[in-house]
C-alpha cells in the first residue's frame, strides 16, 4: 500500500501517475481540504475535485481545474443576472457540487460522499479527505486575513502573504483510514506529492497526530519537490516563499518536511541543492507534461522508496 | 392600469399578449407562488419563471417551461452522479435559481428579487408574486397528501385529486402593491388569465383580503376560460375537475369565480355554456398558438373590459 498526500494540480498529476502503475487497492490518496469553501450556497472541495477529475480522466489539463467536457451556460447566465462569477463553475461541475452539498446537508460525511462520487466516476484508488471536519486555510496579507479562495482565485494570489492559519485544524480528527494505513505494516511508502507545502501539504500535517504518525511511520516518507530551478510549476508557491522570507528552492521545501522526510525527489535542474537536503535525494525529471512523464515520475518515486525501505 | 392574475403557461401567454399592447407601466402581472418549492437546495418559483421567461422572450414555447436557449450538462451530470433528476433543470435555469436562492437567504423578499431579475431580463411590466410569504399548494390524493411538484412533475398529475390545500395562505399577506392597485381608482380591469383555477388562481384568491378586494374592486373583473370544449389546453385542469366531481367545462370555471366575475371570455366552441354563466360573456378564439393569437385575445379581453367599465 502507498499513501499519497496531495493538494490540487501538481499532486493530482503524480497521483494519476501512481494510479497507472499500482493496482487500485494499493493506492490511497489523502487530499487537502483546507481549500474547501462554501460559495453560492454550494460546498466546494477544489483539491478533491482536481484529484477525482484527474484520476477519472475528466480533468481539463489545459487550465488545471474543472472538466475537459465542460459547458458554460450556468456561468454565462449568472453573469447576465448579476450573480457572482469570480469563481468559475462549469455546468457539469455545478452538478457535482449540488450533489455533494445536498448529501453533506443530509448528514453524510465528506469522505462518504467522496467515496461514492469516486465510484460513480470509475476511480479505482481510494481518495479520502484529510479529515471529515471543517478546516479552512486563511492567509494574513496586507489586506488582513483572507479566506483561501478569496486570496487564491478572487485576488489571483496577488496579496503579499505574511502568515497562514488552518482554522479548525487543531480540533480536527485525521481521517481514520489514513491513520490506520500509516500504522499498517503493509504500508510501502508515503509520497508527499509536488503540491504547495504551505497551502496543500501543511494543512494535512497540521491535523493533530498526522505529523507524529508520519515521523513514527515504518515505511519511508518521500516527497517530490514542487519547485524546479527556483520556480513553481504552477501556482504561487515560489512567490509565497519569497514573501515569507524563504528562499524559493527545492531545499527550502525539504526543510519544511525535515523531521519526517526519508527521501526527496528533485529535478535535475536543482542538483546543486542536494548538499542542503537532509534526506536521500533522487534526481529526476519532475516536470510532468505528458501522461508518460507522470508515470515515469511515479516509477522513480516508488523505486526510490524501495531503496529506502531496504535501508530503513 | 390592468392587473393580470396568472399561473404558468396559459396565464403567461395572455400576459405576454397584454404586454404587447399595453405600455409597460400599465400592466401588473400578479403570479401564483403556491407551486414554489425547494429542490436540490434551490428556491424555485415555477410560475414566476414561466411568466418572466415568457415576457422576456426566453421561454421554450415547445415544452411550456424553461428557456429556449437552454443546455443540459447539469442534468446529464446529475444523472451520472446519482442526483435527483425528476425535475428538469437546464444549466441557465439553475443559474437563475442559484441567484434567487442566495438573495432570499440573504433576506431579500421574493418580490424584490423578482423585480430585479425582471429588470435584468428586460421585462417592462411589473411582475409580482401574490405574496412574499410562504404558501404551498398540497393535494390530497389516493397516495395521501402530496406536495405540489411531487404531484405535478414527479407523478405527472397521475394521482386522483380529492382535495386541495394552500398551506400558509391563511396567514399570508397579499403583496401590498397588488392590494394598492386593486384599490386604485385608475385601475381599468382585473384579468384572470386562462390558468388552472384550482392550482393557479385559487391560491391567489385564498390569501386573506384578496377575494374581498376583487369583489369590492370598482374596475371590472374578467376571466378567460382555461377550458375549451371540455378540455384543458395544457395540464390537468379537466382531469382534476372530473376527479373533484365537477363537470369539466368553461361554465364550471366561471362558477368558481362567480362572486367576483363581471365578464368571462370563452371559446366559440363553448357557446352553449353561455346560459350557465352569471357574467357578461364574450366569445373569442381562446386557443393561443401564435403570438398574434396572444395579442388578439388580449385585445378582446381589454375591449370586453372597456364595455364592462361603461356599464359598471
């Protein structure tokens, strides 16, 4: 069994690579829910949706969110009726949010709804939210504290970030299947996907018990750097690091996971970083453009984990 | 000023005819809200929507509900995700419901939201809900009491109706602009559109004060029969009359409005009914197939009202 910790786009790409080389029952993708929010009366889980759309082959790979078979009548009409349109919701996407919202309101857990939606979308691996409790990432900026999607989508990550908080994390319970898998002797590796550490991975690590369980975990913990040559493949990771007074590098990301990291996969372009990283480093092509890139990186990660398992 | 009382399709057709021959400021359409319901977390007002879609030229004239420029990705996806699909909601229609639901939840009245949506849809005449309070039509059938849309859409009007109730009507307040218009000396006529008396017009009449105000009204009250030669143009009017032990005829409808009716427009086909009707009868072509039919019937109604005004 492999556990992959994932945020949105970058994480989902590697999760897809893993899903193509592992039997479905051997992969569990644990997804950040700090990005979740309520919008237009709908409960939206952007990272879970990116992961499920990616794993089901429905993702729009060009824009990195939503579905490739999407239509836009809903949004067009919202616009003409004076509704809020800053968060783009396709017609098919809205249907998923309506189904989820209805079921959550009826008392189902996010993980139960996600499991059922995955089944209906034909997804084999288990996709679970990091917690069924409410966690909300907020950012302190020059405009004060902002809700995540307000910062991320509405303000296009433009505000300067000074601090992050994961509201609700301290009292949240990690998903029991996640914790059970971490303690399972059959666990082969935990893969921290190349997602933004601040807004995608650290919300998962902020839930009580998760970080300690990863440190205690017998299987190797191996991360893939979301930074290539000082730049984020997508999103505000590098900008955010600079704003937080950190050097935007693969090494800095490794440092944030230092206590739990056994292995770290970085791009060939970052070879010089190796000296600053306190984990076994594997060099690879970490930019995932094609489906073959995703599979190749997944194989590299699993091979590196196999080496680490023999050493651990 | 002309007031038109309307339900859905048939009423909206005549309201459209009236809107094409009257200056916008001289027409007020008062719409039944007994059909309103909450579905998929959305506040839906079917009769208001049929009227506004019809007046704005957006209506789908073939099916009699929804928009002609509709797309169906939302519904297709709901189907694939196991959501409820018995009430067909197009992508554009969903946007309108989302906007309305949001605004109602934020504390706006249904009439304020309707007024704004009408403005955005370019509708000139005033369209107002019969009340801003919650009224829900329910039907006693062989399956017990059913919510209106469960009977009307989900069960396709198949259950046998024994009794109707308008929940909330007894404690509802009629829209103040409606009551003010009824008492306005400039009022020229009240037109009861050819809508189903039981489920479209009587919910309006059930609100305390409305029936008395119509009886007391100085302007003539003139109805158009929704029954032509013993059959309803659309919907379950005739079936419902038979089930309620009534003869499905233009005369029976007139009888239900007997205390308030000054004039009644029936189809040439129903000439024999004239003897049973206690109001001044005008014969006309009441089937509205083309836009010219709608205008012609509207003219007939206004002409008949003019004659009644001189007599009253």
